[in-house]
């Protein structure tokens, strides 16, 4: 059993910053890739960024240059630093952890960008 829990969402003004955290617990051995997806109302869930076990990162066009993903394997925690947030970044952000061939998901944390 792998438990994934996000935190750090909230309301922020356009141009502001927010840091999301994701804590993984339970059967954590074998976890390789971790990452963030988001889902805005009426849209499909989309990848935001991911990080491998050895720290290699991947960003999408929407997150490149504004978001920074990182992980602390000693604390089984992952972070998403988001800068220059815009209204189109409003979504529920989900963390996932890949253990062997299976992905485990958190319940999501809502980020609202609005003035």
C-alpha cells in the first residue's frame, strides 16, 4: 500500500507564487518516478512536471520556466514550486508516485489563481 498526500494549495493572485508538497508513505521501496498532474474544470488531467528517482526532471510547455519540481528521497517528499501563476493555472493538482509498474495518486489540492 502506497499513500500519497498533497498539500499547499490555496488562493493566490496572478503573478504570485505557491509551493505544493507531496508526501508518500507506506510501501515506498521501489518508487521511481514522481510527478504532478492537474485538472481544470471541464478539462482532462494533464501532466505538469515529473522527476525521476535520480533527479532528472521533465516539464511541459505550460510549466517550463515557471515551475520547479524537486524531491527529497530521504523524506519521501516531492515539491512543486510555482511562480508567476496565472488564472489558467487554476486547477486541482494531483501528485503521483510510480512504484514498479503502478501509479499511486493523491486526492488532489486545489490551486486558484484569481484577483
